[in-house]
C-alpha cells in the first residue's frame, strides 16, 4: 500500500499533521480512536466517508514510521 496516495501533511490543515487527503481526519486521531477501543467498524459508522483503503493507508503509514525503530520501555522503580 502506497500510503502517500491517501495521506498528506499540509501546513494549512490541522497544523501540518499527517491527515487523510481531502479530510480533516489526522492519522493521529484515527490511531487514537483505535487505541482507545474503537473498532474499524466504529470509525466507518462515525465517519461514513472513510474507505477501507484509507484505513489501510493509516496502518501502512504507522508501519513505515516504526520499521527499523527501537523503542525501550523505561524500568520503573519498585515501590517500597
């Protein structure tokens, strides 16, 4: 999936956050909904213009950001 066909960053839209072209739906917003328990069907129900290709583009975008990235969880100090 070439997410670049469906996602763009434009300074005049949402302060330049990556968003679905032709919408004001940012990648961050959509991923936040999913991370907080929404299903893809919930997204379709609440934003009827969304397409499966757009949702796939959001995941492809996130995947490209994470490829070859390393994230470390800091160790928490144990409570006494």
